């Protein structure tokens, strides 16, 4: 339960950025259990959101596991 509260704080910090891809009028973040997917319209918006998540996690004592972190860049062009 404590983990959920702490992760929710970090997620709210990322949502405050409001920088990313909109899905069905929602912003750039999908969260399930301990998995977080950050979406963006470009690499820079995803990096900004990831940096915000890392900072918020450090404030609460959590850390992002770099070994489990994956990213994918897609483009129509």
C-alpha cells in the first residue's frame, strides 16, 4: 500500500509536466502495478517526462531500475 502511495506521488509529478502524446484526450502516462509507460511525441518529451519521474522517485526513496528500462521510438515518416 505504501509503495502505491509513493508511486502515485511520482506519477502526479509527471502529469504536471503535461508534455507528451495524448491518447483519447488523456496525457502521456500508462501505469499498471509497478510498470510505467511514458509516451511522447518525440524523444525530447519522453526524456523530459522520464527525468521528472526519476527526480520524483528520488525524493521519495524509489529508484528506476535502468536494467529493466526499455524504450522504443516510432515514426510515421
